[in-house]
């Protein structure tokens, strides 16, 4: 069946529609609103987004905070040039970290960030990840100090399709105004559209709940299996505070700000009697595993053959998704992380 065939999720996007910078002010980004019941499409901007939110809906937001996850160092202590890139993924056991390191690397290699700070490669994992430990003055760093090191020396982890180095504006623009709990290596991009004023209005006018899904590096991995149902999606750390769990359990109508919030809600609502706040979320939503607990979604425009494009198709159908994306391309909407948005009602 074509809805499970990977090639059905391919489309051509002109390169000039890939957004390399955000629209500022945020409210001027374009917004495509699709109302499923009436099958109508409205073209507007984000200054009007809250006007379209159903009045009695619960709005769910992901308050993860992006780490400055890209480090550049040298294999030589004298630091002749910092050409080795270390991409921090997440903490592992104790104070070790899972990373990706560009270029040839072997166990025991050291990567120096300055005269005092370096990382040592502990293990080469089969999935291309590298297990490393960080040191300062030859003393192992704990997680708190590793985060301080990343904040001092790291760069914002812009997605690979943004073909430029990170700049000072990315420190705040590639971070939502409600980012709180550090741990993501990619931004939940629908959240980037909200200014402080828009957020305050949302929180005042709508019932809301916060959760934290630390977006992982796997979010940029495309689906590669010919039958999408065979794809194994990455696992991400999810935390839903008890207060938010209670609000979710009692709410009938839910609008999610972004696919990360939607995946989190779907994962949580399918659990039987959850009795903890922390989870490992690995839910893959597509037409064979459709959305059951979320009614509305605010999202950006996603990459061809990506699990997120399949999630959108699970909500509105494959043909309607392709039709809307075709219209968005014709109307010169900007795509991907810094691009324009789409509201599904």
C-alpha cells in the first residue's frame, strides 16, 4: 500500500525555500491554517495564530532547552587549530556522554578545547556514536560542569540543512522563549514562533500544560526502510510533572505546540497507570499507528521522507498532506526549523 511506501513521502523542495534565518519579528512568519471539518485553508501570519485556537482546548508546550552541543577542539594539546567537531548527544552512565565525532578517531584519543579542558574517547559504539569523558585540569568533570563547559565553548546545534555557521542571534532565536529544562540538541521548532507577548497571551487565555521532551539528534535521521512500518525510531528522554499529568488526564480537547509535544502526549496517554514522571519516549506515529489523543497541531513544514512528515500524514492523510505542501511551495512558504508554520484544526 502506497501510504506505507517510503517513496510516497518524497517531494521536491526548491533550495531557496529552506529558511536559513528566522523571520523577525516572530509574528511576521507566515501561517497556513487547515481546518479539517470544512476542508478549508487560510493563509495568515503568526500575529493571528491564537485567534484560531479553539477556546476550550488544552494547549501543551514542550519547555526543553537546547544545549550548545557542538564543540570544536584539537587532537593536539598545543591547539594548533580546532578542526575536530564533537557533537554532544546526551549523558550516559555517570558523567560520561554519548557523542558524534567527525573524522577518524580511536579509543584513547584526546580532544583539547583549551589548555585545561579536554575529552577522552572511551568507546566506539556500533551506531556511530562515541562514548567520551570530559576532564578539567586532568580531573573528571561532573554533569553540571560539563554543561558549563558546553555553555562556554559550545555552538548552537543548527540543523544540517542550514548551510551556515551559527551566529550570536541563534543563541536566542534557536531557543523558545519558554525554554526551561536543558537537554535538547535540537529545538522544538513550532515553539520558536512565540514571542514573549504571544506566550503571555496564550498562558492567560488558554488552559495549558508543560512537559519536557529532550529532542535528540535522531530527529534529523530520515526513515530508510522501504516499508515505513519497519522503521525503528530513536528514543528521547521525556518528563511530565504530576500536575501536567493530571491536566492531561482530565482534558478532552488537546492542541499541541509542535510534534515533540504531540508525540509526548500520545506516548503518555497510551500508558496504563503511569506512576512516574520520567519516561523514555519512542513512539512513531504514522498511518498504521494513528494519532488517538490529540485534536490539533501547530507545526512547521518537514523534510521529505521524515518521520515528522509521516506524523502529519497520520493526522490529515497522505494525499491531503501532499496537497497542502504543494500549495505551501507555490505560495513560497519557508520550510524547516526557521521556516513558517502550519496549524491543523
